[in-house]
């Protein structure tokens, strides 16, 4: 709600449903990063053979 340039809460904010988002990993691409690191390690070990 915007009144005279002020952003005010809805008059129904006390009765609104609470939206909860469960905390997740901060780094969203953890599996992709692990796969790239594993691939890089495999390439290095193959080159040393």
C-alpha cells in the first residue's frame, strides 16, 4: 500500500498467512561444483599416467 509516498503494511497484516521458506544451501550449485572438481581431478590423474 502506498500513501503519500510512504510504503505501509496492509491493514490485514496481522491475519495474513505466514509464508515460510525452509533454509537451503547458500551455494545452489554444490552438486555441479563437486562434479566439475571430480572431472578436473580425473583429467589430471589421466595425464600423469
